[in-house]
C-alpha cells in the first residue's frame, strides 16, 4: 500500500504547480492503492471523494504548496477514517475483566500475554491470565508458557471442558489472590460458525466483562470485515486489536474494520515477541501507510525498553574508559528486546524503502554474540589483551574466523572512541574527529 501511495503522492510532493487533472489522477491512484490493500470498494471511493471535495474547497490549485496540502488532506482524511484519539482499555472493575474474541490463529493467546505484560509494566496492575480454550490441551500449555515467560499467573483447569465455568472460576481465583485484572483467553475456529459464536456469547453473558476485545489478523484482508461484523453483531465488542501488523503487512484492514463496525482499534501487534505491542494511533498509522515512518512509536518503544539505570551505569563506564564487551553484549540485548530489527528499521522514514531488499533479522547479532561469549571475562573487560593467539582461540570457540574477530574488535574500538567523544567534548570533538 505505502509504495503505491508513495508513487501517487510523489507526483504532488515535488510539484510547484498542479492542475485539476493532476488532483484527479492522484486520487485515482490513491483509490487504487486502497483497493489493493483490500480496503472495501465503497469505503475507498467515499474516501477519495471526500478528499477531492476538501481539496477543491481549500483551493489546492492556487495554494503555494499544493503538493504538501494534498498530502496533508489525504493524511488527515485517512486518520479520521481510522478513528479519533487513541482509546485505552476500561480498567474500572475490581478485578477488571477483559474478554478476548476472534478466529483461531488471529493472535488471541499471544495478545493476551502481551496485554498482561503491558499492564503489569504499569506497576499498579496485577493481571491474571485465564485459559478458556478447552479444545486443544496445547492451547492451555501455550498460555502457561507465555505466563511463565512473563512471570504472570495463569489460571487453567485441564479436566474441565466448560469454558463458562472456567472463566467464572478464574475470576473467583483472581479475587482471592489479589489480581486486579483478568484476561480471558478463549478458543476460536478457523471460520465463523454457530458453535463458536454460541460459546463466546455464553461466556460474555455469564461474566459481563468490562472490556471485550476482538482480535483480528491484519493480513486477512476483506475477510476481516466480515468476521468483525459477525463478532460485533453478537458481542457488541468495545475495541479491535489488529495483529501481525509487522513487516510489510498492508494496513487495509484497519481502514475497513473501523468503517464497518465503527469501533476503535485499540492496540496493534507488531511481532511474535511479547514486547511487540503498540497503542494504536490513527495518525501514526496514516503516516505509516503513507510511508512517512512511525517515528514516534519507535521512540516510545525504545524508551520503554531501555532501562535508564543501565544507561547511567554505562555512561559512567564510558567516562572512566571501562566500557567493555560485557556492556556491549547488554546493549545488543537491549536492542533485541525492542523487537524485530526489520520492524524497527521500517519505522524510520525512508529507511523502509532503502532496506527493502536487505534481510535484517536478529541473526545479524548472532556472530557478534558468539564471539563475545567465547571471550574470557578478562578479555571482555579489557579487550586490549586480545593478541593473535587469543584471537585464534576466540574464532575457533565461536565458529567464526580470525577476520571476523578482528572486525568486531575494530568496530568496538571505533565505537568506544566515538562514545568517549560524545561523552566528553561532545559535539566539538566529534566534528573534529569527522574532519579527520
Ligand atoms: P490464537 O489462536 O488466536 O490464540 O492465536 P495465537 O496467539 O496462537 O497466534 C497464532 C500465531 O500468530 C502464532 O504463531 C503467533 O506467534 C503469531 N502471532 C501472533 N501475533 C502476532 C504478531 O503481531 N505478529 C506476528 N508476526 N505474528 C503473530
Ligand atoms: Mg489461542
């Protein structure tokens, strides 16, 4: 989607002058791009018509920067279409009960974990996960794995095949154990059918959750709209969770679902890891669709993951010239915690396009990590002692070559120097270094 829109808007961005034909052409391209992203035909048409009206109303043709104005109009309209300000989750109950709904494979179990972790990080929340997918023993285990990984309690009852009873018992368990949030993970099926709808509807009636969320795989395209409508008819849910919005997934589902069920999209899932959760901001999503990059999200996520204490410690070490490979390893782990490298890079404006053909993933760090792991503690804290024979040993131990070890040492030295300069003389020294 973004590529097509990019092309369409490119015509306008650079141009000082613009004609009515130009506007029509551009909007035709915008509409095509939306259709390509599986946005409903009617919605796409209404969208471009609205933009056209606004463009003419604001006299795009005689404005100083018609291209800029068009981009703004398209962006604003896209933002409006996807919803207003970000809406949170209703946590007014004690405990607050959150019910997950959606098809099998949409990402309910994964998102249950992500949300529990997200709320747990808010300090005042002590979530409990409840496993109500009674059809596959593996589904219960999956939730336990997630809970263990996050250090979050999970309530399940393997002998019981009544999801309503389990949900109720889970809530009772939460009350007894001081949990103030209960997240109920449910079973889904591959397609909408009566049995599934009856089941989720029964759970919903019995527990009357504060918040019912509909989880949908953003890659399902047009079908997402049909499923969303079916679930909304039964549950009148409170919000939508758009999962698998990573890599180059098209954002079309966001646009259509919002228009059809008129419920806010609350969160997005952007990867398989538990940290890959973001609040949904319509304007950022519009930016992303338009290829402007989701910088604000990137910065926010980086901030959340980066432990300030750790940062201060590292700064001190740099100042004292004590920054070693152990610290370097920690930094790599910080970066990895932020999520998939490709997703992160995709959020930087312009970089998405640049890096399209480059395959970057967490493996990029594997060699580096292996080399550092093969170093002795002494070598890590004082890399200067690494001589030729040590390099040979490290290469062997890590399954890399001496060249690779050399390269890492060289990079590390450069980085240390750079960091030292940024700490001390700041900009001035940097500039001098760059001038050589
Ligand atoms: P459920 O059947 O609705 O409970 O779905 P699961 O939570 O088991 O997820 C199904 C698959 O989708 C699993 O392999 C997840 O790892 C994967 N998945 C879930 N959310 C995301 C996401 O945001 N991005 C990606 N890339 N994969 C996801
Ligand atoms: Mg599941």
